[in-house]
């Protein structure tokens, strides 16, 4: 044994007699990134050594020991020592771990086993920065599929049918453009091919190949009947069998095989790893939590998989296929009752809900713990957190089987006392969970598979409940209707932000009509400024702090990449938020008598009308009912599970139910194309047609129908530039004419001298200490602008890297999105950012005289009006308030100026307090004259504040 090979633990003399029952010790070989398992296996030293890469140990009871090696401890005549040593052979299993180098972001990967495949090497770099990876072209053709025009007689009909079966069923402008560009203007398009063309005949050709046989795939759709047994009320009657026809499905194993054989599989991560981040300041390392394949659950499953014996005569590697299931009902049409209940399968291997078998409205509504529903109101308390950690849900297979016997064998009713006594402890139902039935013997835990549903539990759950009760509180105040109208008016004034980050609030937000989860998220991000000042002073501060903490918790949960620090911070934020929710219910809510909202009252009365019999008189009051803020729901209780779920499964985007909700759109697109008769079969046929056309396109090395090549991306986005301003001369501005037109406007005071000061400062590359320097007239004369003309453009795109290493952009428009923020240029800033309102975006050609020699330069500038934080307003996470900024007074000489576009960070989402300006004394400028508490944590606090 080499000197560097040392045991991790050595059995003491007290436990020497137990060594033979353990059969395995662990040693660490002190070599870089190499770990060894020392496995001791009974045998003789003369045996041939084993050459397999891994050795799977057997349980002690399964090992056949030599007769002389067994000792009868009950026979006193047989000496116990000396004995023949049972462990006679040593095998070393090497674990070849691999750690990549730290990249420019300080990120590296740590593989517990050296991978043989790295998907990022096979993906174009332009796609790595996008949120969804799509491998456009494939290699090789699929079985039974030939290149285009298969299965049609010519390429013209192939292109026409591909256009028909792609995109939206409403062929609007983009679809018509797609028709002209990809079909009519194609080089192989021939109008003569369409003589005698028939859509129905072409669809039949698409469904069948040349031999009039249907094109089949191993994972094709299968139609079958489902038979279920329904227990009857009478004990004398046995269960009645019902057959449900027309169930369409695709075999799960074949679907997995097809997915890994598809071209998309080249983007799959097959080997889990840990992602590490090194702090550039102190070099300490933290674990990064992002995708599912870097989670502890995946690493644990991969480790368990390697311990299983391999299939006979199989030398292939064992990998994990991460399956994510989602199922929900959806309406197929805007009018009518047509519905579908699809089951979607997603693969967690790609960068990008199960049924818990728990009784609806039962006493134990949580799929993760046995906390009673009556205790849900203790959100965040120590006893509640302990209950969630100790009283975990365990599937009671024996009790479920016993309850099924009571029902189907002995004729007891489903809601009878025997069934309730058997299953009531965990609110289970008398139906065997099929995951337990099929995978329970392999250690599958159905409750651990269930992940949190953030979209429905938070945005459509807890936040909707809190927002609704805040509206009730406004109505309960004096002049409540006017306060609600003010709230709606403020929401309508909120400008849009980003590429769909904040959308326009067009309707009365308080009515919550036709609002989706994304809309409730927008409401949360804007609610702090909108609700400010609507409540009495003694309650307004509490509401503001509650909204701040809720938005902070929401933002932390939705992070697309986590670290040890952010998860710990999320845990602390949840404790603070839960305490604030308890205080809000105890103090603020108890002060006011809140009633149903008008929409709640109308909905309740409609339900009563639908349930009541004709000509029957309702005994219930027609007035509004009292409504209280209720923390005792499962959705509030589930907030305590988010931290543990992130530790186990990583970021929310890996398993959000939003993917399934968006997948409903495909069914809704296909449904208008059906005859509305036997819709499931026709929907399956349309999906199969699209799949055939995609595979035919891949066989011909062509992009799938309805997709566009990544090369079509804008060159500015893919070139790595900081920003893009169009160099057009369509809007020239003659400087002296411009100044004469706006004569008397404070914004154009000293416009040309300030512009030349800015130009000289940039071209001479002066130190930041010269940013307020005023150059002489002689120096100004060295700047020559031909014809005194500059050119204005309407928009500017700013490109940046997001915190999760994606490349995104914001658009600056002086008319609609003029708010920007830049890093402070001060050497010792009291605030980390400068804020400005963009008045104009310009580019120009100019000449700079340098020692008598003119040099041509092209320059881009932003004309801005500066804003500054309010001195009297305290903001940060400590004070639970967002920063407030206001315009610098127009009388200030530095109220207006110019900015280098390359200095601009990104578009700012600004919570404005109105169009007003403040004097220097009211604005935060230079060193703070306060007590210094404002400066603490600015670097982290302001970033978090501005993210809402």
C-alpha cells in the first residue's frame, strides 16, 4: 500500500469483531482529483484478478462463505480464535473526477466522474447565450423518411404543405411573408406542379408513404380503451366496470428512446456536475445552483445508478434521463365546452405534475408533510417549521391496499368510517399510486417527485390573495371607491419596461379581469409605488414594508441561478416575510371590517343561482359577506418548502409549470383545423404530420418548417458590441437652427459649448476628475462639426450579459423608454449610480485639429437631463423602501448634459414620483451629511432594490 493511501477511518479494538459484517472501507488516495474506494471481497489470493471497471458489492447475507469460515457461536467446544480470515482480496475502484478551469465569470464545473460527452461543444456559440437551445439541423435521415419532396410528388407541393402545417392557423402578416419568402420565391418552386392540386389528397399522402402504408415511428400514437372499476353503494353489488374509449398515448420507453436518438439530444447534458463560483475578491468558492442536471437529486441518482449491475453483454454507459411530467385541463376554444387534458413530458437534461394521491379538501393537504390544515395559519413559526421537517409524508401502501379491500371486496362505501379510519391520518385516497406500484420496489418516493408549483402557488395563489385583500382594505377606508380609482389610475400610468418584463396596464387592475400569472407578476413588481400613500400613515409603512419583502422573496425564488449565499438569504427573507404576514393579519387587517369585492359578490350569487332549483327562493342574504385575510391555506403553507426544493432540484425555471401552460397553445392551434369530431384522434394526427415534416426537412439538411436559422439574428446582437445606434442621416439637425427654435428653453442653454466639452473630454481620454472641466474657447475651436450638423436617431439598443450568463438587450427611446442608469463616475460615491432621462440620441462626423493636422472622428452621444436620489428619503433593504429620484432643478448649470453611450448600463425601470424637480439641497449629491447608515450596503442593496 503506498504511503499516500490512508484509511478515512480505522475500526477500533472495540469494533474489530464487527469488521467482517461491514465488508467495505473507504480510503482516499492523496492524488489530485482522484478518489478510490477500497472494497474487500471474500475469496482466495490465488484467484485471477477481476478486470471489470466497477465491482458491485453484495449484501453480507447473500455471500456464500466456505464451511470452514463459519463459526458456531453457540457451541462452546469450538474455539472462536484463531479463525480463518474472511477478507482475503482487495479491489480498488477509481473515481476519476474532473474539474474544469474557471472561466471569465469565475465559474467552473466539477464532475464526480469524467464525462465522455459535453453538449456545449456541439452547440453553436450564438445559441449558447439564448434561453432555449434549439439544434437546427440534424445528421442523417430517420427510418422510413426520405429527403424532400417526400412524401409528395414534387417540391412545390412539399413547400406549400409545410407552410400550411406550420405557424399559426391564422395566417397573418408574418405567415404571408413566410409563404412568399419560403414557398413562392424558392428556386425549386414551379407553378405547373400545382395543376390538379388537392389539399385533402396531399394530406393523405402525408399520412401514408408510396406503398400506401402509414409512416410509423416506434413512439407513435396508440389508441386504446381504459377500463376502470367503480364501487357501488350497495354491499351486495360488486364494483361496476366502465370502459372509456379513445384514449391516445405514446409509450413512455419508446418516447425516451426517440428523444435520445433525436437531433435535440446533442444538447442534452448526460453527466451531472457541480457548478462552482470563485469570488474574485477573496477567492472563496461557492456552489452555484442553476439547472436540474447540476442538482443534488441528480447527482445522488447518478451515484445510485452506478452501483447497479450492468445489463448482460452491455458496455454502454449508464446515464440519467430526467423526466418532468405536467398534466392539466385546457379549453380548446374561446367559446364552447371543448376541453382536453393532455399529459406533457419534458426532459431535464436540456437547458431549458405528478398526482400525490392525496384526498381533496382533506385534513392533510400538503404532499410533503403531515401538518394538519388547521395548523397552516402558523406560517413561519418555529413549531410550523419543525413540523414540516419532522412529520414528512410517507406513502402508506399497506393502508391503501387495506382500504381498497374494504371497498371492492367487502362493499364498504368510499366515505365510510372504515375507509376514513384507515386513510384519514395522511388524507390518502383508496387508489394505488402507479409510481409506487411500478417503481416502489426501486426506492421511488412519490412525494419527493412532487415539486412546488410557483406560478399557481404564488403568483396565482399567495400574491393574488394578498393583493385582493389590499383592495378590500382600500374599499373599507373612508372614500374607498375613490382610493381604488386612484390605484387603477396609477397602474395605467406605469410605463412598459424591457422586452415584455412590464406590460401596459390597460384595464382597471383592481377588477382583475382576464389577468394571467404574468400579469400578477407585473402587478407585484409595480405595487410598491402604486400603493404608497393610499393607506393611513400608521398602516401605510407596514403595507409598504410587506410589499417590499414579498417582492424581494418573489425575486429571490425566481432567480435563474442560485448560490449558497442567495439560498441562505432566501431562507432569511422567508422568515422575515412570514413574520410580516402574521403582523399584517394581526394589526392591519384586524383594524378594518373588510367585505367581499363587487366581483366576489357577483360570482357567489351566480354560483347560488346555478345550484338552486327553478322557482326556489334562496335563503342567503344578497348583501356582501365579511372576508378576512386567510393564512391557513396550503399555498401559504407551501412557502416553507421553497428553500429545500431549491437545494434539491435547483432553480424554478427547471420545473416551472409555465412550460406546460405554454404547451397548451399547440393544442389550441391545431384544434381549429379539426372537424370537432373525435378531436383527440385528429389532434394526434396533426402532431404526427408536423413531426414527419420536421424529420423530412432534417433528412434533407434543411431547417424545419416555420423556423429560422440562427444566422438570421441581428449582427449587433451576435457581434458582442456594447450598443447599437443606426448610422442614418434621415433626421439631420442644424445646430443654430435648432437653438433658435428652442430659444429660451433651459435645456439648450450652452448646448454647443457643453457638446464640445464632452467631445474633448472623450477624445483626449481624460481622467474622470476632468468630467466637469470647462475648456477654453481656443480649445473649443479645435472641434469642427461639418455644416454644424448632427444626426438624430429614434432608438438605441444596449447589449449586456445577465446574471445567469445570457446575452440580452434593452431599447432606449427618448419618447417611450428614456430612463437610464450608469455607474457613478465619482471616486468615492455616496450612491453607486447616476440616473438620467434621455432627451436625444445623436451621431456625428467631426474633425479634431491636433497640432494643425485635422483628424476625422465619428462620435455617438446621448443628450440627457440628470436625476438624483432624494436626500430625505432612506432606501435600502434595511429600510424596505425603493430609491426615489427626481430631476435636478433646471436652473442648475449641470441639469442637462451629454453622455457617452458606451458608459450607459441599461434601461432603468423607474418608480417615478411625478414630474417635478428639486433643488440641490433636496438632492443627494457628493458626501452624505447623515449618520452613515445610508451608506451601508449600498453596493448590494441598490441592486436588489432596482430589480423589482
